C-alpha cells in the first residue's frame, strides 16, 4: 500500500513552536531546552521520556488448522475409495502486529488495551521500548466497552497514572502515543476537540474524547495523555473516509477505563447492573408537555420492565430523569454510557420530574433480564446482537463490535415491535416471524421515540 508523506513548511513549524510557547509554565511538557544560541525553547521531550516506556506494542498470534476439507469428508473418501488414515491436521501460525497497550500498574504488570486488538488470539506478546518482548496473559475483556486487561511478569516496568477525565475541557492539549502502521512508537500532539461523543455506533457504550491528535491504524489501545503525563484516554477509533487520519480520533476516557479494568481484574468480566427501563430522548414538544423549563435537559422513561430495579423503586412510565448522581443528563446515549460502568447492586441517585414536581430516588441496580439471547439464532445478520423481551416488543441490549449485527444499522436500545409486518411481543413471536419463508427481515424499530423500518436479508 502506497503511503503519502507530507513535510511541514517553515511557517507552520514556527507557528507550532509559538503555540507550545503559550502553554502554562506549570506543565512539565514545557521544560526548557536550548537552541544553538543558548535561547530556551519549549519541548515535549522530558514528558515523552517519562511516559513512552509505559506504552507498549502488542502482537497477537492465532493458530489455525490447515487441511483439505475434501479429504476430511467421509462421503468423498468412500466415493473415491480412499484408505482410512488417522487425521493429522497441520497447524499454521499466523502473526499479526495488532496495536498498542498501556501499562497502568507496574508492580502488578497490568496492561490495558482495546478488546478488538486481542480478540480471538491464542497468544499475546508485548514489546517494551527497552527491547524486551514478554508474553501476556489475558485477565479479561469487555467487548461492549472495547477494553481488555492483560498481565505480564516482569520487573522494572513503567506505568502511567490515570487522570480524572471528567476534568478535561475542550481545548486542553493532549499527546497520543502508539504504534501506527507498524512503524514503531510514534508521538503526535493536538487538543481535545470535543467531549462526550456518543451515538457513533462504534461501541456498545460510548462516551468518547474527541481529539485532533493524529490517531491511525495501529494506535488502537495506545495512550492519550495530558501535559502532566497522566492517562486521560485509550485511543480507540478514527473517522477515516480515505483510510487515514483526517483529524478526528476517539479515545475511551480514563474514568471509564478505570471502572472497567477494576471489574476485569476482580471478576475477569464486567457484571453490569440494570435499571430496567426503556428510555426516550425528549423533543421540544415533549419538554413543553411535561412541564420542563426552556433550558432544561432530561430523558423520558417510556417503559418499566416487570420485576426490574426501576419497578422495585417506584419509577414510573412518564418520569423524566433530570440528573444522575447530581450530574445532568442530556440524552439516552449519555445515560446508557454512565450505566455501562456500574456494577450490580450499585446505588445511583436520580433526580426526577413527575407530574410537574421534582423528587429524588436512590435506586440499587439489579441483574440484567435473564431472557436475553443472541440474535444469530434468528438470522445470521443478527449475530452479535443480544435480544431481550420488553413490554413494547424485543429490545437490542448490546451489539458486539465487528459482528454481523454491527453492520446492519441496528443500535443498542432499539426496540423491535414488528417483524415482516407482524406485531411481536416477545422472543417466541420474534422467532416465528423471522423464520417465515420471506428472504427479507423487515423490522419496525422504535429508536428514542422515532419509528423507522429496517430491511435485512433473512439467514
């Protein structure tokens, strides 16, 4: 693949240096260096020397069987009278330089990366900047948040402390570190260009930091750090219409990373609690109908699941959620991302608007519904989507990254109320409608109060 390289002109270089010179004197990144005339210049070098040893390159190894499928077919062997022989399948090892990772606990040897970096791998190796290559053990991974936790046995490791990502502001300077295109460790700089990006369909739970620091293929799992050398995010995805960086990259915030990795370390998986409600974004007309202020934001509870935490704590259909743990919530995607890091039995404080009156509720999250199933049992295009019953039909609870369902246009939280023009109320009715002779699945979907049709190939 041909790669295009472009050098910076001298005026752009001078502009970049001047911009760095405006950084706060308190930032470690601006420790002075000196030019040939002895004049001080700002530099990121001291910061990089302390942080880059904690960012590792991750390579995965996958073992696959290689054999002639015809020779393994009993009918084929009988037809050609081939002698019986013990099966001795050959194995072929395929190596792939997968991405990057960040050491977050040097004493325990804990490394965080993206789930998609290590998914389906048989062996995982990390390469340190000092030349060491270490085999890593997978402690656990969470496809919905796209995070994985690894462990290595080694001494003299360097870790990156985790910052409070909630303190980030648009315009803060950040540095991205990773291994793009297999070139080796690379450092790029930029700013935080947006916060709380959701609804992109990249992960099951989204609350991305957006940055214009160059993030390219191979940077996945790498570090996004502030100018104090603290981890503020795990580089995860880019918008790349032409296959390369266009200045829009996304990172998982460090606070979400901290919550997920703690659960992975303790349990090997994430045991999320469930509120048991169907949520709907509030339009201006709905806001007026429910008596909300002109500048107020909130989320409408459109449905309560029987036996759920919401029902046990007297939440009602028609309640408007204004704040969660004293933080305002603007839309369903934002609230879903908040719920995605809370464990079963976690207590959350809700500020509600009910019949024009405000009230507070403390709710203990419960286990998710037990009647969930993988959509692949109904249609190959739904494989990777977790379906569960709701009062309004069948809800899409989660969609696994890079699964067939991830490319259908479905989103987590979608409620399917009809299949092939047949009203459905549960998974049994869904199965009957989906297994009809039609070559298409015509789904009627309620998405945050908006109703739309989606056509999929059936099996």
